[in-house]
C-alpha cells in the first residue's frame, strides 16, 4: 500500500494526520470484501450505525452525526430504504424519521463485529498495555478535536 505518511515528514501534527488517513484507507480496503458480502458499502456503515444509535433521526441529524452532507446522506438513505434496511416514518411536514429494519440491524451489527475482528488482527503487534495507551490517547485527541469543533461552530 502506498502510504501518505513518510519518514520525511517532521512536523508531528502532519505525521499524525497522515497516519490516521493511512489507517482509515487500509481498514477500508481490508473491510471491503466483508461489506460486499453483507450487501453494504463503506458509505452506508456510518449512516446505519447512526440510525442504530439515534432511531427516528432526520436526514439532517444523520448528516450532522456522520459528518456528511445532507445530500449525500439523502442518497444513502434512499438506497438503504430501497434494499429494506431502513424504514422511514413521517414526522409531520417534510421531515422523515429513520429506523433500522431487522435486516438493517442485523447487517449493521454484523459489519461492526467483522470490522472489530479485522481491527483486532492488526492490534496483535501491541501488548495489552500498549493497546490501552493507544486507545486512551486517540480517544483524548478525538474528544479534543470534537469539542474544539463544537466551540468554533457556535462562535
């Protein structure tokens, strides 16, 4: 795999950003066959997961939750509804709430389990203490980024 991260990058922030991007690309490539087997695409997983966690959400709420545009989420929701993984309910006016069907819930949980298993195979290079440190560190960085982004959007 061609890596965006190179040893020549000296600035820690740039190294971090490029490494995260490479990890995401590698996981996407490795998980693709499992998603195809489940009848899903990479773009559908975050939307299905958001509906699972936020049943009844509107398209705009799902776009915000998945950091995606409302237009992209609308297209994904149309496909998921057509294939029977999501059902829509009227919330009055033009607003629609979205819920997973049994088929959608089963596919979502299966995709998450396979993704977790796949990721676990890559973490075998770390011992338990290293895994805990890495996960804690990434969690703190993620929370700082999300919290910082929330502050800027309200200014």
